[in-house]
C-alpha cells in the first residue's frame, strides 16, 4: 500500500536536481488510479556541464508528464529515469562498449558466437536506451515505422552511432558464421532473385496498387497489373522475405516500412529503376568486358557498353533524356546527405590560408553551387565556374544571388583541353575524376599545368579509398561496391591516396603532393597538391 496525502516533492537520491512534484494532495491504494491531477510531474534542472546525460534525461523527464498515474507506475517511471541517468553517465564517461572486430586479420577470421551475441546485446541496449530516452520513433518494419534509422547524426550522438555500427557489424558476422560457408555461397549467388523481384515490384508499380491502409488480394493486384494471380503471389512472397510487403491474412498483401518507401519516395524509385534497368544488365557483362578489353581505360569498352549496344554510359544517357534525368535523380539519392554536404569542403580545408582576394576555378563545377557556398564565407574570393554543359552554367548564372554576381563568371570549357584561366590560386575539381580512368584523369591534371603559377593549388574533392579493414565493414562494402560500379560503367575507379600521389607525379614533377584529408563526419576526402615552379 502506498498513499500520498500531502502536497510536496521528493528529491531523487541518485539524479542531481531531479524531483517528483505533486503540488496538490493525491491518494489511492496501490494499483488504483490516483487523483487525476495534471500537475503531477518529474522535474529537473540540468547543470550545463552534463552533456549527453542531461539532454537525454531532459527528454525522458518531459515524456514522463502524463496524467492519471497509478502509484506503482509513477515509481517505475521515477526509477527508470534514475537508471537511465546512470547508464548515460557511464556512457559519457567514455566507457567503450564491446566491439565485434578483432584486432588482427587472423582474429577477425575466428569470431566466437557467444562473444558476438554479447556485443549485439550490449550495443543494442545502448542504442535502444537512447531512442527511448529521446522519445524518438522506434525502428520498425511496420508501414508506420520511420524510413530512416531515427538517431540523428551529430557530434552528440557519435557514441550512439558507434554502438549502432558495432551492432550491425556483429549481427552480420553472427549471421554469416551461423550460416556456414557452403550455405553462404549457395545463397550469395541467388541474390539476383532479390533484385529481380524488386524489379518486378517497381516496374509493375505494385507499391502504388497496395493501399496505404488495409490490404489487397493477390488476385486484385494481378488484375491491375495484367498478370496472373499465381505469378504475383510467387514474386511477392519472395519479396516479403526481404520485408517488402507482408501478408496480414492469407492471400492478402499490405505495406511494410520498406514497401511504403517504394511508394512514397521518388528518389528511391529512381535509384532502384536505374540500377535494375541500366546497371544490372551490365553486371552480367563484366566477365566478357574483362576478357575482351582487359586493360582498357576507354568509356566505350566496358561491361555497360556491351550490355547497351556498344554505347558508353555518357552516349547512352546523352541519347535518352528520360534516362539521363533518372540517372541524375538516382545519383542524388546516393550522394546527398550529411556525409556529402558541401560544408565539409568549406570547413575542412584551410581556405583562410589563401590570399584574401584569391581566385578559385571550379573545373567541372556544374551550376557552381560549391562556389556559392564558399563565397558566403570568403567575401573577397572570386570564382570562375567551368563546365562543358552550357545549360548547367546558364542555370547557375540565372539563379545566382545578385549580390554575388560581381565575383562570379561562367565559362564553357572541356577539362581535357588546356585550362583557359591562367594564374588562379586554386583549381578545384569535385566529383569529376572518379568518372575517368587514369589515362583521362592524367590528361585532366596535365591540362591544368600551362595555367599554373608557382604556389597554385589543385584541390580534388572526392573519395580516397582507405586500406582494407580500416573503415567500418558497412562503409567498406559501400565504397568497394562503388569502385566496381565505376569499372563496370566507365573503366574508371575510386582511388587510394597512393593512386592520387602517382597521378600528380606522372602529370608533372613540379607538383608537391600535400596528401589526403577526411573532414570529420565526411564521406569524401580532400586531395591537395601544390605547383612548385621557382
Ligand atoms: C558528377 S558532376 C560534378 C559536379 C560538381 N563539381 C559537384 O561537385 O557536384 C561532373 C560534372 O562534370 C561535367 N563534365 C563532364 N565532362 C566534362 C568535360 N569533358 N569537361 C568539363 N566538364 C565536364 C559534367 O557536366 C558535370 O557537371
């Protein structure tokens, strides 16, 4: 029996400044509703010195303001807050959660199931506690689940994201280990069936046909797609094993979070259809391309070209405006987001080390949007945006803030020909060189040389691949896949630091290679070389 019959408050003996306030008398035997006062609340004034703990706790406390308490629930909530405070305090004091990665290549080959399971449990708890404490939407497969993992990416959540990464890595390891090599390989090669079912789902617009709320029979979907019910059932039941739709009752189909995303996100639809229509056929030609053109660096001698009537990717897109538009949208689905934000380039390079009125040439700069951002921070810099595609430059010029106009000019230029702007301080090349083999990347750098004054900088902003096993496994798979896609489509590649260094050395011995940087939180790198001609 627990009854409170006077107004007042309790101070938590564990959490500084946390109190349970009940300004009006409340009462009732254990387990029965207590007086319906809406002013019953947890309160806490967090000292500013407490970072992670206090912010998370603040959300927990505000979530706890619920009317119609039962006394036991109230105390459960009170002690939950205290427990959470203790777990955040531990996290804030830099306790490292268990990790799945071994420390040597050999130890990575021999993980133990029980240790992986412990890693999963510990890191899942960290992530889950944070989500609940912040009142974030809980991850779910259900149609109303969040479309992205709900923890935002910022300095304060770094430890939570590290824990999530450990969770993902250990989960993949334990799954693969428990599968065993024989089954693993047998299923790996069947992954094309996942792609082909996804292709059917998107090509026949099935996410549109399935209602957002409720369900629809296989027969009705078949009628709308002009396909037999049985075939729809075959395809969708495999797709469902990837949680694309589910079957709430026998013979009926409803949305999951993933199928809803296919319905509602045009970027995602473009990304999928570009891959299924344009790239998947090329992937089946990689072996033939390697046999036919083993050492080629030409864009027309690729798996893509073999799959698409001997047209290079650029020729293919140039002749098909609709596909080109879809390609553009698909690319933005891949390379937008926090890790690719231009601000990393603005904040991650020492622009203030340049002369105050420096001239920056943005080679292959499209609309010049990178320079526009740079111009905001460096009010005396001047910018020349170059691109081969005139409409992009025209768009940039037409949409430029009038206040910036005196500092900007736009020049049609092919970056494989001699650089027309002589004596600039910086030649910036962002997201252009990974489209080209070393043969052409070398020509791009050599074409700059006649324009370079002593001390001029060449800054390249794209990837510099890390050594194997130094990135987290998830990121490693992303960049290695991208690297192979560049080969398949264009005989191009993502480069390592050594590749960048060699490119500059081969282009001209007067280049001093300054190295590669990766701004914190950025998925791209900044490669820098100085032209030294004294
Ligand atoms: C992937 S986009 C990068 C655009 C921009 N730099 C950025 O950071 O997003 C590649 C750019 O290179 C341009 N481009 C392609 N071939 C070119 C060439 N031969 N000369 C100049 N620009 C070219 C394209 O028009 C496109 O704007």
